[in-house]
C-alpha cells in the first residue's frame, strides 16, 4: 500500500517548545515523533510520500529515501498549499489508485490493513477514520448514521462534550481530486470533506490516539509513545 504523510506544517501552537525543526520532527524521548508514526506503518506500506514544506531539509536529511524497508519520497511545498494542495502535490509521487493520507503530528494507532479493506468494501471514494473522545469540541465533531455514513461536521465548540472526531486519517481514491491543479492552495477539510455530495464513509476505531499540536500533549507523548 501507499501513504501520504502531511509533514509541512509550521507548528505555531508548539513554537514555545519546538522551534528549530518541523512539528513532525519534534523530539519525543530522543527520537523524532515521525519515527513513531512510521514504525507503526512500516508493516503495511511499501511506499510513503512525505509532504514537506517548512524546514523540509531537516526531514530529508534524517530519513533519506528508505526507512525500515519502506521506500520514502518527498513532495516539497515551495509555498504553503494547505492540506488539499499538499495532498494533490504528493499524489504526483504516488502510483496506486487508492492512497492513505495522514497528519504528521498525530499518531492514531489504527489497523491500516483493515482500513483499506473497509474502504474497498464500502465502495466510496473517501473513507475517514473517526474516534470517540471525551472532548470532541476541541477538534470539531463528526456525526455518523447507523449505516456508517458521515451526515454532518460540527465546528469546534468547548461545550460539545463527548463525541466522534475526525482522526485525521483518510483512505481516498485519487479520482476524488482529479481536475485540481498542482500548486493550488486549498483546504481538504472545507473544500472536499464538508462539500462532498457523494457518500462519505467512516471507519471507527478506539485505538491509541495523540495529537502533539499543543505543549500539554507533546509533554504527554514523552512517556506514552515509548511505552507503545
């Protein structure tokens, strides 16, 4: 299988503790966060494209073109492209019709083979991974019906409480983004996910989840990730 990891963010909320490397390269117990993510993915993927931007040279110098038997390529942003533009840019390095897309600052320890199988079974062009959390308002909530189809996205709201969130992992068919010009910035979440007229399916998982985007969770990762 093939995957794209979005690893080009500035990490604005993490600047107070991580400023000299891209956010996915933030040190966790002496190793870049991205190592933990790739460790979990290596058994299922033969080719991974890292969509880089800010301080891209730090990522490329560390990983080169192979990691634990996985072939690594880079899709570099010359200017910020947003999540959608970064995915389109990275797809130019992919060969398969179906690709998994992940955020480089989040580890969601799902069963990647099962995600691919579920996406094939539902027949849609896009499947997103959801997770139930106590504070869905921090991320924005996702509503799903009894058939597994996504029915609505809710904006961030501290009062929302427990609910399903978008876990930041997608299994998509490249035909979904046909016609999008390379190099055009756009938001995948707003212009694709929330605007889809065709069925959008959810794959639910209760696997370990951590987003190191804020200092509190970055500190928590220092002890939790080495223990996985």
